C-alpha cells in the first residue's frame, strides 16, 4: 500500500523533512527524507528541469504507470519553480546490487589480490543468484508489458531492500533514460500480443552494459 501525499501547490519542505545525501547520479542527487504526513522514510531524487523538463515528467509518468513488486515505487512528484523537480520514492536501505556483490566477494586491503594480502569473502549461492535473477526479470517483464524500455539496466540500478545481505526483495530503479514505445500487435502462440516497436536508435545507457545493437546505432526495442 502506497502512502501518496495530498496534491497541492506546496513546497518540498512543507511535506518532507530532508536529511542527508544518499548518492549522486548523472542527472540528479538522491536525498533521504521523512514524510511529515505519514512519518515514512523516503528517498527524494532531486533533478534539474532546465533543458529536460519533459524527460523528468516522463520518468514520473512511467513510474506511476508501472506498478510492480520489483520496480521502485513513486510516492510523490513535485516541482519547485521552473528549475527543480523532486521524485519521492520508497527508501531501499540495502543499497545497490553492484556494491553488495563487491562487498560479498572482496574484503581486505585496497586490492583483493592474494598477493596484496586480501582475503575473499563468501559470495552468493546458486540459489541466491537464481532468486536475484528471477526478481529482476519479473520486474523487467512488467516494464516491457507496458511497452517501455529502461535502457540502463545494470547492477548499480538494482536496489535491495535489506542492507544486511538478506535477499528479501529488490527493485529496478533509475528510469531517467526510459522510453515509452508505440505498441505493435503481433500474432504469438495463437493469440494477439502487444509488444513495443523496434524504433529506438539513440545510443543511450552505460557503455559497459550496452548491447552491440545499441553501440552501433541500430533500431532496437525490448529484446535488446
């Protein structure tokens, strides 16, 4: 159940107590906050609206549309003036999957190399990995069912609910580069299915995780 804040022309600090910074990304800063109405701890993504107001509003629209247990939940969206927007989302204290993997597989002095005196930590079991992939693919399938492509899927954008290492839950996050595609009806398995068109040709995302089709600029869609 979501705790949506009441609509109205009020500022961020009239609805939330803003605390410390949680992290920085390409397009904004994420802050910790507390709802004055519910007392709930939230994550507040502060983004500049200059030159990209439509992209930010589209991100909020997409998050409102895709309601799924493994997609980050948008609780509120506010704009202050014409320069700053705030996407208020559920707080996920477990951090990102990339950091969790590094912590689980590498503990010690600067380098994990045995030559540097480092020691290896216990990693994930095969059962844990299956569960991580199952949850992530479940969220990704829900995104694609809405004819939306995320375009920046990577471990850094998979957030965990529990910092202590327990795989209680995860969410796909950071829809800043997501794109809504025109639905196309195709005949699959004796029935008509709606899929996203293969029309996105922009090179968007993180280079180390891009598919070859994206790198060379071919039109592509959810399959990539």
